[in-house]
């Protein structure tokens, strides 16, 4: 029999949560809303962002303190991060929440979850780390740290089953933010583009390291494509001014005469307005698929990073549309393959080959349907079950 204390309907439920960045704050807020319907008197405490706080969440530390990316950045802030983690573990052990939910931020949260689980506090991790892409053996350690994992993709549960870890596929919240049928005409009106124009979107990434490496290559690719399609228009969303300045430099150097426009943000509207897209890896490829727009993936990374990825990778693709389809649906041009000439060839093929376009769009429609679950409700169901709340009377 478990040593865990089941929730007593006589006392308000206390739920601990830690979110480490903006995407986690969005997920955490949606989950809080679902749990508040079930448990109106529940208290939510830990670390969260503005969306969670707006729902009454008590954040013990600013979420921005955890929003540190990259090896050297983490190293620089390591002492402060360890101090915060030690303090939140101590506080959770003192108040003994009925359940703890770590939202993403695996490097920070798994240690918290392990300590709480060891002290008989149910610990759930929301957003499984990318064990399907690399370092599957991490699951051995994860098994000892959590009572359950909530995952976003339908292909993930088998990995957890192999290690006897309770897991629940809840769908990807991004799918609920994209229209079932893109309104291309409306998006083009927003950018004052002719409804019949040929439009290619270029998404150079959100990190400056990606943009520095790819901006010149992408603009040179656009120039080659425009030689074949002189009326082609290009839209590039820029995440901030620094990114915009770097991309503008590439345009001035390599894109003279191009019908190319840099847009402040609005990446989803840019995708909705385009006919096809040239995209870096990561979430942008998933967003493109959810918008049902044909795409080519092209990226270069630091040589050492690429070497490590090749050694540790457990899948032959890096693009989520291909991983979800379990086939080479979208062209992936990586490292030495990501040249302007090769990118232009693949983009030209994508524009001309109606069968290829249709194949991608049909696959994207299926992916959209499979990912569009009621994530927060499914997550709340699993949390109730794993924390032993499912059969208890809900606090009203």
C-alpha cells in the first residue's frame, strides 16, 4: 500500500507548481483553470509567470530567474539557481502539497520532483523531455523522480512504457491556437498583399545564434528562387530589433532587387499569408505544419553541437512534421546540405510539385487533428488519478 496521503475533502487542496519560461506559464495557467473548476478552493503555490499569477497563483520567486538557456548562461547563474531550488524544495516539504506539477524546465524540475517523491508527495512532470530525439537512457533517472509524465506527442508514450513510467498523452496546446482552415486572404489583407500573389515565408529562428548562422544563406536562397520566379514575394518575421537588424544586413548584401519584407513578430500571420515556407528546425516546423503550409527545413548548427547530436540522436529526422509522420515528408537540409543552391532547388520543387504539396498538406491535417486534444482537461484527469484524487469527493 502507498505511503502517500490521499486528499481529504475536509481541507482545501494545495497544488505545487513550477514553470520556468513563458511557454510553461501558458501551459500552467490553462491547467490551473481546469483544476479550479474541479477544486474551486484549491491553493496554487510555487514559481510561475504572469498568466498563472493572474489566476491567483502564489509565486515565491520571479519566473524570469529560471529562464536561462545555454550551457554558459546556466553556468553563470548556477549558484542562484541552486539556491532557489534548495529553498523551494524546503518550502514544499514544509507545506506538503497534495500534488506537485513541474511544467517543463526539466533540468530544474526533475530534482525538485525527485526530492518530493522521496518524501511521499505525488510528483508529475508536464511536457516530457525529448527522449525520443536523444539520450533515451535519461528515462532510467526520470522513473525514480516522478509518479507520472504528461506528454504532448502521440509517439511518446511507448518510450515511457519501456521504462515502466506512468504516462499520458494530452495533445499539444499549440494545436488549439491554430485555425482548422487557414484564412490566407485575411492574413494577406493584413500585410496588404495581392490575394493571387506568390508568397514564400522565411522563418530564420528565434535565437540570435540561428539567425547569425542562417540569415545570409536564406536571403541568398531567396535570390536564387526569385531568379526562377521573378514575381515571388518574401515575408520574414523578426522576433526583435536585433534580429531585424541582422536580417536587414543580409538583405542589403545579398537581396538587392528582391520583393522582401521584414515584419515585426507576427510569425503566425506570416505563415497564414504564405503559400510555402523555408523554416529552421524546432517549434517553427510544427507551427508551419499546424498552419497546413508546405515547407522545407534548412539549418546549420555549431559543429560541436552537430557532432553531439549525431552521436546521441535516436531518430533519423530533426523536424517534428517528419517525426510525427514517421517518414521523410519534408526535405531536411542540415549542415553542409544547407547551401543556397540546394535550398533553392528544394523550394523550387516544393512550389512546382503539386503532388508533394498535397502529400504534405494531407499529413499536416492529420497531425493537426491528432494534436488537437483538450490538453488541460486530460492533464487534470491524469493528475487526479496519479495523486489519488480521482475517487475523492471534489471540494466545492
